[in-house]
C-alpha cells in the first residue's frame, strides 16, 4: 500500500507542476507570448539559412502560447483526476489499481507530448532554438528535464504490481 501512495504522490506532483505552470503562464501572459515570440522570431541568435522560417505573426505566437497553456491544463486535470482514482483504488486488488492509473498516465503522456512536440520538434528543430545561447538553457534544457522526469515517473507509476 505504501508504494501505491508514493505513486499517487508522484502523479499529484505532476499535476502541481502543470497547474502551477498554467497559473504562471496566465498571470504573466505577456511573458508567455514573449517567450513564444522569441522562439518563432528566431531573434535570439544570428541569422542562418533557416531564418526564413522565422515569424512574428501574432496568430502563430498566440497558437503556440495556447498550445502550451491548454496542454498543461489538460495534463493537470488528467493527473488530478487520475490521482483521485488511484487513491480510491489504493486498497483494491492489483487489477483495480492498474485500471485506476489510466487518466494519470494519459496526463503524463499529454505532458510529454507538449514538451517534446512543442519544444523539441517545433522550437528546437523548426525554429532552431538550439542555436540560441540564451534560450537553450532557459527553455530547451528545462523542457528536456521535465519530459525526462515525467517519463520516468510515468514508467514507475505504470509498472504493474504482482
């Protein structure tokens, strides 16, 4: 039972990460839009052949910011609901507890998708953010760290008990 409680706590920590992130993104909406705009404008490094991909389109920047905020919100909601279900099933048999993990693990998957697709595929690969000496530490390394931790926690939580 202690292991199940630890698994619930791990999912709650992911929910907290996501929901605190949403709160910060919404409270500092200008900063959120600015960070996305810095990535899409490719302005934090010298021009390169791929600089033609750069955009300052308000629509693209807004879509990027909404992508981040809405997927963090979905992550938080799924993980909270999943933690609730896991808590309720903590005293049940292994099959009941395994079924109760579905929403929590889906929330972890949404978070990893947002971090990988948003930061690694779009920001780092398409907008070549890896070239930016400022953004590589601020954004990309954090995204990689978050995705890695969430992935490891999802594997631990998802492991079946015998």
